[in-house]
């Protein structure tokens, strides 16, 4: 049984004890809209709707009136200039990945949520389809990100290129003029920073937050291989995927950057006391040099202090045959409750389309716009001119749930809130309890066993 399913099953059991009504499977009106996302004409469709919809999401910062960017209230105010009778209520959680699963199963999450880690085959159990993948692909990017059986169930809030947030002044003060393009160059730069100014933390891990650690998984696809098919297709048929391919690429070298930085004492003194909120200001003011996070983090870190101009984004330091790549992936996607009333489903779809096409959210947050044809990139990608963006291709038909099954069997939780694995890596590197080779061997054994359990046809072997 999938680990996520086990968590969800336990959650729903408790929720149903509290309220049987919350676990119902039909909408309040007994009807489901036949409106599709591509059919919506903003400003015309749904002008007669008068209702209140509820959205549950992860952006706790945007729920604050003090948020230095555009907060939820500001977006909703602009939306209401077009749709004054559709009210939007927002609730957020700082522990979103687990809270969303609990609420999803309990049925009390409202009308819109950012889709958490559920099996593709379960998308239709909870969410309303926006339209066919073919039709959605004509109007949005990443239409295959949350898809099953030819239907798209999620519209991403933004796209993300993958790199490293860094403080330009710290690098300049250390005499570093060229951005690193390989793991060795990056580690050497961190060592140089520490030598020049011992008071600066070269790489801040954000260990304690947990969810911040999962960012490392996002680099093992196109970014580290130059292959858009690797993450969701080839990896699922690869034995020993964590082994060293010998050329500075692939997952081995992504995670080794983290292990080496910790082992060489190029990170914070006490990983257990790291703090996400305060880390933003400290990278802003130059106390920290780098953090490995998606481009979404740049706008937050720029706004966290008086030195926003010193905050920039560099490509992840891996080169494939001399060329750098960046996986372009979907951020959290808006999902609409299939059990909401027909009116609320339509109002929700209109709001999602407005957020995607009219709000400017993606650009405001340093993300890649989701609307097809909108190819402008935010300034955060100024150092990516020679980098090729790759959108990791989806799994092949019939294997939509294989990644989740392998993750569950192996308990590695790659790209699925696998913070404990990466936290264990930091612990091993900091305390000297396991070599990186030992960790790689352990991960390979778990993955290979999962391949056997699922009866996967192995086509590749990184160890050979």
C-alpha cells in the first residue's frame, strides 16, 4: 500500500468519526459543472454567479497584510473588480503537505486547494477535471503535471526553473567572478567564501524546516542529466540510479554537493537549529551565501531585508557535456473540489483562470508564467541566458502511479516530501556516522528492491 495512502487512510478514518457528512461523495447540489477551463472567457463567463468560495493553500506569508509583495487580499480585491459577486476566502497552513492530505481525506477543505502528493489514479476521486490534456495543453504549460486518463486535474500556480539563491556581494567580496558550473567548482567557491570571511555561512541547509530539504530532489531530472525523459520515465526503469556515472552528472552528484558541503563544514554550525523565516533576512544581508531552493524563493528573500539587490539566482552547478540545463517544473497546482456545488465549481474555475492569466502572480513571485504564449521570464533568470530549460516529460501511459509505488516500496519519497532521507544525509555528513558511499549503497538497495517488488522491466543500470 502506498505510504501516502496509509497516511490518508488514517486521516479519513478520524475525520469520518467526527463527521459522516464531511466524508460524502456528492456535491451539495448533486450536479457537476460541464464547463471546461478553455471555454472560460474572463469578464463574460459566470458574470451572474453570486457565491463564496474557499481556498486552502501553502502561502502563509501571502496571508499576512505585512507581506512585502502582493498578498492574497490584494489579488482578491483585483479579481472582485471583474467578479464582484464571487467572494474568495483563503486559509493557509505552515504544515501544508501533511495538513492538505488530512483535509483532503476528511472532505472539509473547501473549493480550491493546492494539490498535495496523491496518486495520479486518485485525482478524479477528489478533483474536478479542467478539460482534456490535449485541450489544456493548448492554453497552459505543464498540462500533464496533474493528469490521468487523458484529463488535466490541476493548473499550476507558476512554473519554476531550478538553481541556487545566492548573495552577489558575498561572492564578489570573496573574489569570485565566475559562477560555478560543476560540483567541484561550487564546493571550492564555498571554501573560498569561508576562508575570506569565517563569519559567513557558505551554504545554509534549512534542515529543521524539513520541506525546504525536498528542494534537492528537483535537480535530479533534466537539470543533472540534460534529459527531459529521465525523471518520470527512465529513472523508473533504472537499477542503481544513485551510483556515480563518472562524469559529474545525475542524482549521485546532486546529493553529493550537499553531503560534501556539510562534511567539509561549509554549512551552519548546528543544523538542528536552522530557521526558515529568519534565513531569508540573513541571506539578504550577507550572513548566508547560498541556499538551494527553487526560483520562487528569490522574491521572498529579496523582500526580507534592505539588500534585495544583492540577492540573485544561479544555475545549479552541473554541466552535461559542457552544457547547463534547468528543469522547468510546475509549482503547486490549483485543484477544484469535485464535491463542491456546481456554482462553486464554476466560480472556482473562473478564479483559477484569472489567477493564471490576469493576476500576474507568476511574474510577481519570480515564476514562469503558465499561460501558453506568455514566454517572458522574470528578471530572476538573468544568469540563465546560456542555460537550456527542460520540462520534465510525464510518465508514459499506464505508468502514472509507478513513481509513487516505487517511492512507497523503497520509502525514499523522491519528489514526494522526502525530507527525512535528506535530513539523514545531513546528520550522517555532520556526525561522520555514514560515508556518502554508504548512503548511496543503502538508497540503491532500497530502490532496486522496489523495482523487484513492482516487477519493473529494468532497462538501465547507472552502476555499469
